[in-house]
């Protein structure tokens, strides 16, 4: 197949121009060479390319996928990379937080080696899951390392909701904390992303996240969507409305699923329930609809697969393999 037989449609999502500037330019025209731009674009995770042949269209490449490493922390990073390479994913969502694969005070020394190990296995560290909730020295060291290693997205830590009756004040406090983190992260060209969680955290749903970040430019802060938490708090479909509001800020997406598990009744007879993680295809979160809505919203970045099964690691590996295979079927339906 000849290059002259191909044309490309590039769908942009806030491309960092500093990275474009580092690609090779034609010495006569100053234009970025197509092969170098496409190589950079594919590696960035921020764009998706549609390849067309004259007279017909070739199906576009599916989104990239990384795997959240929390459930694999019993394995050293080289072994995790071997497992992920066999599964066939593109990279790691690496935990760099207290109790994670890398402790925050070791990030400056250990993160470059982790990135090299990933590359040696044909993978990349596509994002970090951190515990950052303030612009302190540890946060700055992690952000500086991300800049050097071209890791453009991090997940922030969690902000507790506090006592009932103080939510408005708590949201103001979180907003100020986020503003300070955003200011620091901008120095290192890294986008901090706020996870849509559930329960006693701020935010506990997508509408609260929208209120927190609506005044911040989308290239400075990201919304981190989550099929599990957004279905728990918006199971009848309000998760779709939250995605609509958050469209400009969508920067990361976690996919995981759950079922409700019946517990004992309480002392006055109220039925108790809790959630159990389950395979993507077996749960209450409508994964094809969730992914399709995010695609409709214009997101063309990568997805992070959360296989948070509370099981021995060898069982997690098999379930993760099953989930990734199912996810390819979901992606195949995107248009």
C-alpha cells in the first residue's frame, strides 16, 4: 500500500503544541512530516485517526486501553508488564500513591525505571493514579517526572465529604484546592483529572464535578468518568446527563462493573445491599451504552480497565483477559 493512496482525518482533543513542535519538519516547507505527526498522534492518546482508501473506508483503529495496576500490586512492575503484554493491552494505569506500586517519595527515582520497563515490553505508562490533593513538594516531584516521561494525565486523590450539613463549604474548599493543583500542574504541562466517585467523597457524582470545574478551562483540568460509580449514583440514566455536561472536560474513562449483593436485614427489617465487582459483560452498568455515549460526546482518548476483583492475582489475570476481549467487541460497535 502506498502513502499516496491514503488520506487521513484527524479528530483533535486539545493537542499540546509543544509536542507537535518536537516532530520532524520538512526542511523546505517547514511542515511537519506526515509519518512523524501520525506517529506522535498515535502515541499521544489524545487523537484518533480514521484511515481511508480511495473508493472506500477502512475501519478505524480501536481506542487504546491501559489496565489499572492496584489489583496487581503483589507483582513487581516487570512481571505486571509481562502479564499486560500477554493480555494485549497498550499500557499501565500505574498507582503512584501511598500503598501503591510506587510510593510518592520514591517517584522521582522509580518512575523513570518503571517507564523504561514498560517500553521494553512494548507498553507505555499512559496515566498515573495518585493521591495528590494539594500542591505540595511530593506532588511537584510527581508532576515533574510526568513531564519528563511524557505522561500527560494523572488522577488526583480524594476529598472527603465531611459531616452532613457542610457540603457547600466543603465544595468551596475542594474548589480552592483544585485551583492550586491546576496552577502547579500547568507548569509541567500535565492535566490533573478528578474522578467521579460515589459515597462520602467530593465529588460523589458527575453533577457535583461539573459544579467544581465549570469555571476552569478544559485544557487545565479533566473529568475522569467511571462506569461503576456513575451507574451507582445515576442508574436510571442520569449518568448520561452528567456526561453531556462534562463533555469538554472528559480526559480519562475507567471501565468496571458490578452486581448488587443481598445482605441481612437490619434490626427493623430493612433489606441491606452491597456491591460486588463482576466482569464487564455481567454487571448492571450498561457498558456498550456508556462507551457509546462517551464516544458520541466526542472523546477519542484511551480507556483504563479496572479489574478490581478481590481475588488472588492469577484469577484477576484471567478475568482481566476476559474483560479486555469483551471490550474489543464493545469498541467494534463504535462508529
